[in-house]
C-alpha cells in the first residue's frame, strides 16, 4: 500500500507551516490561506485550519487527544 496524500486539522497554521517548511524541509508556496499543501517527493501533506474547515462545512469534528507519558 502506498500513501500519496494525508490531511490534518491544525489549530495554529503558522506554527505548523514554520515547522514542516523550515525544520522538516517540505516544499510549499503557502502565503496565509486557511489551508496549506506541502510536497515531499510523491506525497502531499494538506493541513486545514480546524475552525476554518468546520465553518466551511458547517460541521464539528472530534479532536484527537494524545496523552504525554
């Protein structure tokens, strides 16, 4: 199985863009839109601002909480 695209909801788009672009090295031409697309080889990583996406589709989504150990 190959994965070509992954989508994530994020709460702080600017922080996520800075991390994935500047630290990880993914390519993007993001300039402040409500969503961002990164490219890494044959894979795309798409991030949606949680509130923007929920407002656009008029639906709320459950948040996945990961507990630190």
